[in-house]
C-alpha cells in the first residue's frame, strides 16, 4: 500500500522487494494495526515530507529470509517488527539505564536502509522509500536485524501485533517508568490506544483510582474496560485541569502519564501530581518548537518529571517476554482491537482513525 503523496489515499500496488543484505531480515507481514503515527506522517504536516513511501510499523509476521551474518533469526520464525532497534553493541544498548540505541533509534526522515543508503522497495525501477525502518504496509518488507523481535510461535499474530508499538509504549510508561504502587492514584492524559495501555498498566499495578483526561466524552465508557474510574474533560471546567485533579485527589495524584503530545497537557500532567512524591511521565511527542514552562518550585517541592520512549522496552531483549505474559494470561490485548479490515480496504482504517472511532483497527494482509 503505497503513499504516493501527502494526505492522498494509499494505493495497492505490485512492487519489487529486494532480498535482505548483510545484517538484514525480510519479513512476510500477516497483520498490521494502524497507529496514529502512520496517519501523522501520511498527512505530512509540520514535518519534511518524503514520498513515495510505504508506511506502517505496528505489525506481526514471519521471517521469510535473512541476510549474511544474521544468526538470531531464521526463516519460519515468528516475529514483530519494531520501529526502534537494539544493536546490542553501542553504549546505550550496554547500559541498563536506557532502551535507546545509537544506531537504530527511530529516524522518521530516513527513507533508506543503513547498510548502503538504498531502498529495498521499487516499482518499475523507481525507488519507494521506507518508514521508521519497518514499512509494514507491504506483504514483504526488509528490516535491520536489530529491529526484529523473535517471539513464541504459539502467540496469535493478530493479537500481538499491537505489542510492537502502541501497547508497549503506554503500558511500559506506567509499569516501567511511572511505577505506581498499589492503591496509588493515577491520571492519564489522552485515552487513545497508548493512553488506554497506560491505564491498563495502572490497573494491573493495583491503582485505587485511575483518572482519564480527554476532550472526547464518548471515550469514557470505553475506558472503563481499562480500569478508568473517573473522567475529566478540561472543556467542562473554568479552571486549569491540574487544579481540578488536585481538588479531586486531596492535593494531587501519585502518578500522571501524558499520552497526547500536547505541551499544555504535559504541563498539566506534571502540575497535577502531589508534592513530595508525585511523578509525571511524558509519552506523547510534542511539536518541534514548543517549550515546557512551569515554576521551578514545582520540582523543589518534590515532584519528578520523566520522559520515556517505547515504554522503556528493548526490542530484542524485552518484547519476547511481553508476548509470554500475554500467553500466560497476565496481559489483556484482545480488547484493544475494535475493528478489522482486509488489506485492500486499508484506507478504511485511516478513515476510522480520522473520525476517532475505536481503538485499534486490525489490517489483515491475507484476504
């Protein structure tokens, strides 16, 4: 499904996908689920457009072939493509403090493979650019080996596709970074898929109260399935939402997770935490030139502000374990998938997201 230009419907095309080169893997993609990031870069507002391009990054599939030097994967392995990577050799990968990778961290502007600066996609000799190293809106795609997580073949690929982006980003932000304690109060800003995954993390952590903050009131009923106990719409109040939440919780919540990318929501998430021990975690990606402004006394009073990327999960090291937890019924993934379309109807998935309907739309490659 090729995006030939910004904001125009994707076009189903027959293309050529070159064999994997040294250190690369070719995957046969079986399932995609549409993430808002795909829509954002398809729309190409506020960024450098790069077309023609194959989007897609939240997916699952099977290894079709591997390039020279690839030893941890073989044809037939079940795998998840990950938009960030783990080379295993850089300073970041060797540190227990980070899941970033100097070589393979996300790069939205790069449309070619690292090894030779060329694309693996083409049509009639014309190169088609890659997207965040994954480009999963294709029956076959080529990735760097460090961006492929081998998983248990018993895992249903249609269910675990969301692990490769949305679920881990939100869930990990809560359980790995915010780390709420049992009976803590938690506020989550933004009740899209990532925000609901953050709520799910608060629920399984034993939070006594989960406050969902969103501008769309129709999201509250759905959010209850993910543990949300209270709903706050900032438009319903004539005071800053952080003040509303502080009044609701006798001084502020113990933890707050921001999943919208709005700089005002980020500030509100930080300022709605309780002095002395409150922690806010920023997940949503803000616009380029915005600034985070707050009174420094908020920090001196004992609040902590953190940021996280992909829920602090390492693709190759940690993701297989997340899938195992799902198989052991320690995690619920099925409730995130609210719609399903065949690959030929992929533009319907975009329409659903633009309308704000559902959580995740599964795109089935085999019709």
